[in-house]
C-alpha cells in the first residue's frame, strides 16, 4: 500500500523538538551510488539533531559517524582451511556462487539472500530503536536477520534486488535466461523470509521503483513510501564555467558533454549507446565528451576520461564546467548524478525511464528521450547543440534546491520514523 506523508511547509519546525530515537543505517559499502545516497541521508539526520549511526561491511573512506562491521564470520577457521585444501564449498552461499559461475552469466551483479555475518547481533543494531536498511546484499543473512530483529525496519530500495532473486535490475534478468530457475528459487526464499515480518516498511526514491515493489511477490504486503534522494545544495552549486574549466584544465571554449558512471563499461549505464549516437552526428571539433568513472580504454581522442572522482566539491566543479550531462541508462532508479547536475545548474539529457522521467522536463532542465535507441539519443543531442532550447541554469538550480535539499529529505524520513516507532 502506498502511503502519503504529511505535507511539510518548508520550515522544518518538527526538528525543533526532536524526540529521542536511535537509528542505525546498514549498508554493504560506503562508496557507490546507493552508499552515497545512504550516507547523505545519515549526515542530514545528524545535522537535524537525530541520533543516527552508520554501519557498513566494507569501508573505503573515513566518514563522520561511520563504523565498520567487525563481527566474525560464521564459518569456523578450521573448517575454512580444510574446505580450501579439498576444494569444498564453505557455505550454502559458496555453493550457489559456484553454480552461478558455471552458468556464465552477463550481468552487473548477482547477489544472494545469504551472508556469513550476523549483523543482527551487532551492538548498534541491538541497541537501536529503528533499523534502516539500504543496499545490504552480502551483508545481512535474510533467514536469521528478519527472524531475530523485532524492531521497526525501514528499507530504502536503491535498486530492484530486495524484491528480485539475485539480479538487481530487470535488464540483467532478460539478458540471462539460463539463470531463470535460480532467480526464481532465490526470490522464493525472500518471499518466505519476509512474509511474516510485520514491522517492515519500504521507501523508494523513485515512483517507478515503488510501482515495481508494490506489485512484487516479496513486498506486496508492506506499506510503501516515496521519498526522493537529497543532497547538500551548498556543496553542489554552480561555479563560473570559465573558473571551473581553468581549475580542471579543460578547454576554455567549446562545449562539453559529460557522462558519469561508477564504471563506464557498465552495460546498464549505456555509454555504448552514447558513443554510437555521437558517431552519427557531425560534431564540431570544439565539442568534447568527458567521462567520470573507472574507465575502459575508449580508443577515441575526442573522449576525455577524468577517471573516478570521489570528492563532492571536485564533482561540483566538473558539473559546472559541462554544458550538459548525458544519462543514457537503459534502466535506472534515481541517479545521484542527475540531482548533482541539476543542483549545479547543468541540464540533463536522459532516456525516459526510471526516476529520470519523473524529474527531467524537456525544454526546462534537459531533454527526455522517449526511445532507448542511439538514433533517438543522437537527435536529442543534436537539438541541444543546435540551441533548440534556452537553458536557464539559475532556474534549473532553483528546481533542485526546492525539491532535493538534504534537510527536506531528512524531514520526510523523520515523519516516517515517528509513525513506525509510535
């Protein structure tokens, strides 16, 4: 059931008298799109005066108020050494992973509802008033976690995996029919595990993901809420283009198209579609494609790879230096990149799918491309380069401030916390 949140008048006076509640966020990683969104919410809640803790399995950076999970795994060390010597599977998780490898699939990631850890025993979890799950694949063990945690659980979905089997997006399921039987059996495990959980509430950043979740076999009984991601609009703000380009060493003149992905070779993110579209356009020499992310060798002198960028302030400079951000994702939830670009006043060209079609308005803050093809993307890019639309970067920025401020997101979550804790 889709739930409506009380309307907030923008003053956030509900934070003036914050009632005591201990919240712990669980996330497998502290980097990547899902982890970034989770950490931003955590910091927004701290700034609002709530008691929020963040627990992750793998940490790459030292974030404020973050703790790394250090509980021992459940596989005894002696058995692990013996199993490794004889080539035996260490656990049920290991058995399934070996089966997956033999089926030779092509996918972004494939996750199991099992883990070697017992996060439910961690002191932060045991002492919390509310558990907030994020991207937790490989971190929580479904059978033990949901049977032993009897506190309210908020689960923010960052992709489709919580209600799928092992895949994280439909596009990978469609590309791997040989894994269909395993996918179905893993989804059944989730259905049976979550069926009896009475205090689990689902939040989706996009209405698109919420529609899929409410119709899913796993979450059809859970209450659903829709809360878009938030970000620090003081960090992500416009900088003068000439200053940004000078700092970054980018050409001072000409136009820059920007593509951003954690890994640029991610099939779902669609760099191949973008490259194909650009080969079909008579682009002036002063137009360049710049990419951010762990990069493959592009083999194209007109594509400048900046590599992975982890610093938000540097990202804001890059967005400010660009004329447009292109999001050619075949399937996506609610990309942080979209919000970051808009907060910097930079328009976005995107396919009309996922959460992008809920935000991008053609002629205002970008171009929404109706068909997921290189031809359609080519036409949209050509229209932009020809100056078909007048870009008002100030208005684009204001739209992001009005809708995606971090304090607004934190306030909306605070309303849910109060409801479920009672």
